[in-house]
């Protein structure tokens, strides 16, 4: 299966050249050249989590509007926040909302615009184990704290009766870059492990107690694939496309669930969406809710410096919230709830494009 590249670019060329109109009668000629359409390139950067669906969206939108090129670099949520804060890109993207301190430091109000819902899954490579493993939240926390070191540890074995686990070391893999996927992972671990919350906390770039780092979801996927006995965390589509084993995770209702469009949708169903759209849905209550689920956001200034780009991005977002949502399920994402789309469509009116 085709691997995912860390750089996604939806590019295009637009050229409008008028046709010559020949004169008649005396042999004289007159030529008219049509006014070329403006070619508009909009640059963005950020999260790798939504890379596959953004790639699809920018390509499909370009087919409808060939004069608009949306160029997106999947450099991680931390990089996206940094670049949009400095206005070196027109929009950013992040799987973790900006903090109050980050928002206070930027040159103008920024909107968090939810785009899709996704899941972060524990991936692993374990020889001679074909069964799908189950993980509780405390077990995942203790693995990443370095307290559980062997695959046949009683805590892992307890959740996987009947499976012969090897007496081999666990290699912990995490992100090396500022990452929204990491934000989601640590947000979940902090909710179910007081020790994790106290010692490590929540954020895109925590101080990891143990493990080796890979850049992007791509890097973590690659390290796990190449490292027998390893465990990591990636966005669902990366596990599916790279054919990496991933486990079920126990939710707040006590169920062990595999990430799916349905289980992520269930996690979002109970969300109480605030006006600024900065919300966490990890460890969501309710039957059938996958516990490591999250919205992901596009970050845009309410008063963009380039109004033409601003108008084009507002139009793109309206398309993404309607037609674009149809592409979510095939790529392993859950579409936004209808009430969120309604709130967000109204919020787009805050962006000043005139």
C-alpha cells in the first residue's frame, strides 16, 4: 500500500490566454487577449493527524476551483501554531487547541475551526502474536511511564487472557516533534492516570520518561514497523495504510473498543461545544465511545491581512463543512456532527474578507 508522505501539496497552474480574432474583408486583422484569471496560492502548515483528508480536500476543491491552490505542509501541530502565530503561513492546523497564553501572544484574534474527528490508536509490533491486544488506560500510562517494561507483564496479561505474550522488552516510541497527536495521547493519559498527570502532564512536547522519538505520524509508524517489540501511537489512518497492528482501548464505560468511525462519532456525541470550539473529548462518557478521540482544527485569523485569500478560505471551509465531509469515512475519519457544522458556519461570518 502506498505510504504517506510528510508533505502534502495541492498545486496547480492557471493560465488564461485569449484567442486571436481574425478580421475580414480587406485582409486587416485584430487580436484580443482575454484577461487571465488570477492564480491564487494559499499556504498553510501544521498537524500530520488530518494530512490524508486535507490532501483529498485540497485536491477535490482544486478541481472545482482551478484558480485556487492550497499548499499544506504537514509539519506537526506545534509547527503549525508557531507559523500561523508569526503569520509566515495564511492558516495553521492543530490537533490540540492553542492555549490562552498562545492566543494572547498572536497579532490578532484566531478562530479554531473544527474540520473532522479522528482517533489515536496504540500500534505495536509483536512477533508470534496474531490476536488483537487490549489495553486499559492505566496500562498504557504505565508503559509510557516506564513502569511496565515487559510484554508479558501481569498488567498486560490480565487484559488479554488466553494470549501467550513474550518475555521481551517493550520499546516505547513517541513523537519527537511538537505534535497534536501527542497532545491527544497525553490528554487521555492524564485523565486516567494521576501519576501521569503529575509527572508528565498534557501537551504537544512533553518530557518523555522513556522511549525513542519519530517525527510525525509517519516517523512513529516507521519506527514501530521496523522495531520488533515496540509500541507507539498514531492517527488511525496511518495504522490502516501501513498495515500496523493496533489494539483496543478500554473506555470510561468499561468497554474495550477498536477505533472506528462509529466509535469516534459516539465520543463526539456527548461533547458540550464551547463558543470558541476548544474542547476535549478524550475518555468521553457513554456506551460505544472510543476514548482517544479528538476534533482537529484549522487556525485562521479573524482579520486576515490578505482579504482575497481570506475570502477563498472561507469559501473552502464552507465546502469542507458540506461536500468535504463525504470523504471522511473512507479515510478513517468521522464527519463533524450537524450541530457543530451549524455553529461553525455561523462563526465563519466573523472572518473579515472585505
